[in-house]
C-alpha cells in the first residue's frame, strides 16, 4: 500500500473518531438528566390505610331508670366485675314508702271485695227465697218485691265484680312500686371491666330521658375481644373484603405492630363535611378484630390499620413515580384502522439508545412504591424512574442521560 493511501485511511479514521466524539458531546449537552431503572419482578402488597379507635366488641352503658341519690358505689374505674355484681345502690326510702302504700291499697281493696262478695251472696239468697215463695204461692210475693230482689242481686254482683278489678289494679300498682324499688339496685349485666365511671357516691342519678349521656352512670366493657373501628373512603372500600388481613399500629404502643382481620364492612355510608369544601366526604365504617390485643389495652386509643387487599409474589413492576399520562395516538392494526385521535394514556418513558420514548402500559395493583405491570413492558426494559418533576415535563423522544437516585420524594406522575 502506498504512503498516500495510508494517509487517506488515517485521515478518514481521525475524522470518524472526531465525529463520534462531537456527536456524543452534543448529545450530552442537550440531554436531560434522569434516574433510570430496569423493569424487574418484585413482590407487591396492595393496602388500604385508615385511622380509627380501639373499641371492645361488647360494652354496656349502665344508666338509671329512676331518680335518686347514690348511697353506695362499690366499684371504681378500671375494676373487673362479674355478672350480677352490685354496681350502684340508690336511696330506696321513697320507693319503699311507695311499696308500703301500695300494699295498704291492696289490703283495702281486698277487704272491700270481700264485703262486696258477701253483699252479693246475701242478695242472691234473698232472690232465691223470693223465687221459691213465688213458686209455692203466687200471692206470697208480689211482682214488685220480686223485681226489687232481682235488682238488688244484680247491683251487688256488679259491685263485687268492680271490687275484684280494684284488687287487681291495686296489685298492679304494688308490682310497679316493687319494680321501682328493685331499680334502686343496679347489677353488672355481664363480666367485664369498668371502663368509664361518670358519677360519684352522693350524686343524684337521673334517667336519661332526652340524652343518653345525662343518665349514664358507668360503662362495663368486655375486653376479651378488641376491635379497631376505622372509616374508609368510598374509593377504597370497594377493594375491601371480610377476612382481609390487617396490620395495626396503636399510638400508645409505638414499637409494636399487631395483626387482625376485617370482620364487618358497613353497607351504608357515613357522610361528614369535607374540610374546606361544601361537599360531603363519603366514608364507610369498617370493623377489624384484633388477633392478640395487649392485656392492658383500653377503649378509645388511636390506631391506624393497614388492610391488605391483594398480594403478588413475583410480578413485573415499575416505580409508582415512573407512571405518567400523555396524549397518545393508538397504533393501528389489521383489525383496527389508524385512528388519529389523541387520547390521554398512562405509560412510562422507555430509554432506548439514549432517548426516552413514551410507551403506554397497563397496570394492576399498587404496592407501597411500585405498580404491577400487566402489559406494555418486558423484564429488563430500561425506564425513566425519576425525578418526579422531570417525568412530568419530559417530552417523547427526548435525549436523556442516566444518573443516580436524586433522593426526591416520589409520587404518581
């Protein structure tokens, strides 16, 4: 090979190298710095998080049905009580007097009834004698005398019947007075703990006619089964099912996590005023039963439940931050002709040869940081995974340069 040819070949090589270097330099200067990540399989757990309070499965509010001063209160808040144990004794004086009056009324009514029965029997005998004499000789008893005897008997019978009813009425009043007296003693309807004591000895107990709180004396709770009652937004409640497992965190136990299961999902909504808006928030009450509650747990403690709605052991996934929405023209197929109408489509930016290309994807459940990919990507594809604002502003076919994690807070683009 001649020297001239060697110089020509060397010159061409130098020009090519310079061109490649210049192209790479130009690409680096005009490219956007992004964080890239390979699409891979992960274990995903979809959850719904809701806050609420600890409640016992069963609790009974003890209220007064009568008015009276509390003369004996043998329990304190936090005490354990057995079914039938004395809880409250109300001054029985006026109710004992009522029973005594009613007993006297019963005795008086019985005496009157006895006299009325005697009068009825006497009138009946007089009537029978008149009838017998009339049969022997019609001249011995006049029709007027017979009518008088008949009338006297009927009146006496009516008075006797009325007296019997007065006895029944007096007995009913005695029973009512006795029931009022019995209400001066309140006993525990079940075994449990006194979780609330609203009165003290010496106070006056009054019936809660218009307000349940007015007549409340104490609350007895069965703490053997503990529930977390939470409210779940309408957009999330459709994902829940009875039996879903739950992780529970209680503010009073900061270093401990508990487990439970969903045992009830309300069928009707609870509407509350939305903060800063005229609309109402639509929530549903959800009941979660704890598996192993701590022995010293108390009602009304604040708790947060993370309800597990779905799991994937190994699913193709992408970071939540990577998913964004763009105007996209669907690709035509043999069965579906080209449609030039652009629609908003969810997708990610796939990095190919230093350029980010928008690609529609279909996603499934959402874990804490990743979406399940149902269609549109394959394992090993490289996608733009951040930063958040960059993904929002990124255009299709933009030159990008991969960098490390920027540490920005993630969110759905």
